[in-house]
């Protein structure tokens, strides 16, 4: 059995272990059920689950999520439509994602599968500087498709960009937290507005001296 501070407590009975955990106000958790005897640890299980969830969420944020985008072409796709779609595929792959290139056959086109293969070969050549063939062309019903993924250089660049974006987000988050803390301190430190002094009473004007009556002569 392992104590709350990681200390070894030796082999205890279930009753003794529960009593020890209860005395510490913590939980008894089985951490290695395959050991003989099983290993238990005294811990705050609620906090343990919280920390595990926090670690998992942090790990997920650092992972690069790879998406797969499907682009559909025809055996006789017009050149301007082909160029437009290939530009989109290039952008998508440069972001670290994968592309599913699908050739759709209609009617009697299915008898000329070599036309679909030729289109896929053109795609591979046009994107050879950023992509590699992950899944070679194959048929599925009336469709032929292949999977392209970023080459090593492009994939690394996408991971670096993702990592840089995360760092920028963390910096912005820290800056906001710091600014909020400073604002709170400023609010607490600012004195209350002083009260305006009461207006002094207006002076009472002195009575005017009455003019003397002229003396009679």
C-alpha cells in the first residue's frame, strides 16, 4: 500500500487500509490490480480524476487533427475545373490533411477505366512536390479512388505551424489573464471619489447706511 505522500506502508488488510484512508480524510484507490498483492494508494480521488482529465485535454489540444477531404473528378473533367480542384487539394494537403481523389464513371465510361487511371496519374504528378500516394487507386462500385497524404516535409511544416498557433494562443491567454489581474488590482487600489465640500453659505450683505438728512438752516 502507498500513502498519500508516496510513502510505502507495506502490506495491509482491506480493513486496515480503509481505516488509514479514512483517518486521512482521503480515498483508497486500487492502482495496480494485477500485482500480487494488489497495490492500493491513498489519494483524493476526485482531484486525481480532475488532473487526469486536464492532462488529457492538454494532450488533445497539442495533437494535429488530420482531416480527409474528398475531391470528385470525371474521366473527362474539363481543364479549368481540374485546375481549380487541384489547387484546393494542394492547399488542403499543405495544411497537413489528406485528400481522397475519386473518379466517377457514368454509363459506358466504366468500360474505359484506363481514362480514370490516367486522371489519377496526372493528379499524382501535379502534386508530387507536396503529396505522396498513401492508398493506390482501386475500384469501389462505379468509382475509382486513391488517398493522398502530405510528404514528410509538408507534414512537419504543418505540425510546426500548429504548434506555433498553440503557443500564440497560450501567450494571448496569459496576457488576458495578466491584464484582468491588473484591472482587478487597480479597482481595489483606487480610493473612493472624495465627496465635494458643502457649499459655504452665501454671506449676508450688510445693510446699507441711510443717507443723513440735510440739516435745516
